[in-house]
């Protein structure tokens, strides 16, 4: 009887292994091409960075309605109309202090002031504060990008003068600002 039991177990094990092998083979054959890994042991090629208009695509889960969307990871801003229609998108130079991801509102604006780094700026649109550091978008009057000192707390997110003018027209008091990672 012991011999019969071991023969049954061996048969069932062989059948199970054959079934798993077959199912594994079928699963490998139906993997979409963009999810396949090379079998040679070499790492799969890294996915290419998006190019063209896709590089500036509006991030998913970035709110609804008219809003400003600011991506911390991409250092990019989108001015979005109703229906998720992007009116304008542009790169920015970040400040040394980032707001937490979340929803904010434009709280104040200044046509022209001196930035916390001593540079004259225009079209200042403020929307957050982090431990006493006010966060907002602005454009240097001389068109320069900020020289960041990581030891100083600054909240000015710099944009070009043309982008600053577009932000100024769009981001009025109370306009939603959505910060995404």
C-alpha cells in the first residue's frame, strides 16, 4: 500500500508541475510587449522619457475645474481651464521650500516686489505658507533664474516673464492651486 500511495503522490506532483509549466508558458506568451523582460539576464531597457506634448501632459488626479497645477517632481506648471483644457504649461525653477501636495487657493498677489533673495520680481501669486515661509510664483524682472542657497528658506517659484504674465492674468485671488508630487 505504501508503494501505491507514493506512486499516486508522484503522479499528482508530476501532473501539477506539468500544469504549472503549461500555465506559466501560456502566461508568458500573452504578456504585453511593454511589460516583457529580456530572458538573457540583462536588464530590460529603461522606458524612454516622454517626448513632445506628452512630456507636458497634465498629471492625473490633479483636480477639477479651472486651476493652476504645480508638479514638484517635474518642476512644471499647468494653467487649466474647465474641461481639463490646458491653456498653458511651462517649466519653473523651484524654491528651497516646497509646499506639501494638496489643494490650495491664491491668497494674495503683488504686481512688483523684491523677492526673499533680494531680486526684484513681478507678477507674484502667493498660495501657501510652510513654517512661516510664503510660497508663490513670480518672475524676476531681469529674467534671471534664482541662485538657490539650500541653507536659506525661500518660497519663490520662478517662471519666465512671459509665463509670469500669463500666470498673473489667470491666477486671480481664490483660484485653485493643486500641488502634485
